[in-house]
């Protein structure tokens, strides 16, 4: 599982029973949620979404794939240089670079490159063990790694500049926060604290002994869940009076998943050790199918 709640359990890379291309197959294994939402797009935008999410998965895995922070910085710098070269017409020999070039080609928009670079910069924080200092810094990280990613998703489906970027930003931020919440136990075993220092102080969990007290940790998770819920409400407010094109719905389906995860977190009493916390694939796909059929936001 990555730091933002995505499983990275791999199978045999040479075995693909689903007939998917390698990038899509890897995404299905490493970030099934984004894979599922992308499947609701038409073929051409679906391919671009899968490419975008494959890029995101590559950089989200950075911490797990290096043995020390400096190597992670080098890995992220490699991606910055790859984007610079792509903008100049050169493509590195990497399947994600090839796919990005197929999407962006000679018309690599500056605003897309800037957003991709922002994600890389935010991912540098994954290499640090210390907690986010404040709830605002935690939210800013989620807004970049999740919110900006879905703004790029609107570019991928040809729905940029339709007045729905704020909706996508809030939805992506909420989804990222739910992922960070669900990743707290995993991150803790890897030596990283995913609860902001401000929140730890608010619930009185400023030392390791206090952090072993279930009531304090549930209180901390509740604060973070409330932050995610506030982002979902902000997304709904941003969507008022705005027409949501059908082509944008695959991107905004992340709202359905974020709401489902938050419901389960609340139902578990904010206890992250609950076995009912994570829905299986059938539950997630069924909820996405229903929401897409209803065409409601």
C-alpha cells in the first residue's frame, strides 16, 4: 500500500488475464480505484486517464522503492527532467513517458506541465518521516496530490476550462485525505506519521504512549475525516449552478469512493483497526456503476 492508501501488491508481471496493456494492468493492481473510475470514460479519454494515473502511481511509489531519501529525490528529479525533455520533443525510454508523449505530444500545454511538476514537488514530502506540522499543510498536500491530479484528469477527458476545475480540486482533495487516513497504520509501520502535529496536540497524543491510547487516536482520525467531509461539501457547493458534462463524470466519480470510505470510517467509530474499513472490489464497482447510472453529483 502506498502512503495514500493504495495497494501496491503485485502479481506476476508476465501474467495478464484481463487482456490489458501493461500500464493499465499495473494500475489495476496498484491503484484499483483510479483504474475503475477511468473505465467509465470513452476509449480515447480513458487511455489518457490511465496514462495520467500511471504517472501518479509511479511517483506515489517513490518512497517504497528507495532505501534512503536521497535516492527518492534522485528518482523524482528524473521525472522532472523527463518532463522537460518531453516538452522539448524528446522522450525517454519508459512506458509512462511514451504514453504521456502519445497524449501530450508536440502540444505539451504549459499548465499541464506545471501541474505535473507540482505533484512531483509534493511527493518530496513522502520521503520525510516527520508529521505535517499543521492541518493546513496536510490539506495542501492532499490538494496537490489529489486535487491537482483530478484537474489534470479534466484535461485528459477534454473537459478543462469548463468551470468545473474547483469541483475536481475539492473532490480530489477529499479522496486524497481519505486515502491518507486509511494509510495511517501502514505508514506507521514504515516509520512515517500521517497525522498532523497540530491534530496530535489537539487530542493530547504528543508522545508514543499517548498514541497507543485508542480514544485519542480515534479522536484524531475523526478530525481528519471531518476535513475530508468538508471538502466533499465544498465540491457540492462549487457544483451548484454548473453543468457537469457527461465526459467529466469518470473524473468526478472519485467523490463516490471518498464518500463510501468516509461512511465506513465513521461507522467503525474512526477505529482504523476495524476489519470492515475497506470495501471489496465488488462493493466499489457496484457503487460506481450505480452512481454513473443515476448521473447525479
